[in-house]
C-alpha cells in the first residue's frame, strides 16, 4: 500500500488550515548519506528546470565558456528560468553573438516575458516576443555555445542545428553530465519532453539531492566538472538577478545569502539546492505541483535551518519566506502560508 507523503506546508485562514500541501524532501551529503527524509524520495520524478546547473556543467567543463569569454551574468543566465526582462533577453543575445550566431539559433520556442512589467513594456512598444524572452533562453544559449565549442571553427551553425534532440552531440554531453552527477541510469528511466523541447528524465529525489551536494562541494565529480560547478556557483552569487529576476524567490535569496545557497526552481513543484557550507544537497517535490507558493516555503524552511545566519536580519528575511503573510488586495493580512512543525523539526 502506498503511504501518502506528509503535509509540508499549510495555508491558514481564520485560525484553521484552509489548504494543505503534501510533498517529499531529500537532503543528502556528497558521500550519498541521507541527512533528512520526508516522504517518498525513491520515486522517480521529472526535475524539469531545477537541474539547469547540472545541464550547464559541460558548458564550463568543455572549455567553451572560457573560449567565448562568458561573463558571470552570462553563466548565471545559463542556469536560469528568467522573467524575460530586458537584461535577460540582451544577455542571451550577447552569449549567442560571442559564438557567432543570432537568436534564430535558439530552439526553445517563443513566449511573452513572464515578468509583467517587461511584458507590458514590450506590448506598449508594439513589439512581439522572440525566443530571447523565453524563460529558458539562457540555458539554450549555453547549449548553443557548447555546440559551437564542440564544432570548432567551421560549420558551427549547421553542427548546432537540432541540438534539442536526445541523440545530438550537445544533448549527449548534457545527458552524460546529468547521469554522472545524479548517479542514476537515465537509459532505463522514463524520458519526457520539457517545456523548452529538450529531454527530461525521471530521477528520484535522493539522487537529485546527492547531485546537488556534489555541486555544493565538488566531491564526487571529476576535476573538470568540479571546477565547472564552483565557477557556476560563483557566477550565480555575483549575478543572482539573472537566475530568476525581479521579486523572484531564487534571485532574492541568493542576492541576500550569496554563495551560502544555490537554489533553483523547477516546474510542477520541484526545487533543488546546493548548500556549500553544510556540504548538503536538497531536492523537493510537492505532490500538487505547487511551485509558486508551497515549494518556496519548504525551501525557505530548509535554508533557514541549515544555512549559517550570523545576523538577525538574514534570519528574519528567511523566516518571512517560510512563514509567509497572505494579504488581500487592500493589504490586509488574511492568513499565513507556513512550513509545518514536522518539517521544521526534521529539517536539521
């Protein structure tokens, strides 16, 4: 009989729980030792965009990032699910230009910016979105740069074309990186297609958390990938606005805590994080796919418990994210969204 995952987050209104969000949580160290378990951490789930840093490792490890002189902001964007703000779109354009290609090389598809201000500004200007505004354009620009690096000096545009296909040289490098970091056999698990058209593989939370512990410490990765993980964590800490954008959880937390945390959201209630000082990796999956609210609260509670915060301001900042006031359109506090006592008690 399947046992239900525990309630990790509850929404309170009028003194009672109005909604409850169940999920699973794995916290693992770089040796693979499980530090914390909540729920079923062995069921394979699609991590979606939460693993973008793992997918970006070949960009740095291959030497392509250095060859094209990619900056902190550009490397951070390669790990991003951004809001399509002007800085995001122009940074993606700049990455492609360094590889000698333009936006037409991107195969992620086109949508309006997720950031409402950027969306309204684009519409007011009478413009239409391009693939540069896709929240995955930075990741894909990184794939293009990797492909151009693999192609060498000639025929890069032709070589890169079709890079989203599982059997393309670019995607084989990306998949090998994901398999090595997670230690999971991707050839014998479910494979789907992500929103940006690349393959996505079902991986258990325990393996995802282990991968992020490796990113946090470099332990368990070969020398090139360990160097790449360190470089990407540094880049994100220096340019956190690129990873998500204005008002978004990932950018806000990493802007506040710097290299103490690398965290990345994925679709359908998935969240992963690397905690370098603790030497731990974190992987979360909410049963109901709630990303915008519940998964963020769980991640905030984990960070609050496991990341050193010598200053009261940092602790208060994180508590406001793990015990979140809910306000109506008049600004009146009408309830709270908070991590459960069971989660706070075990996330240590």
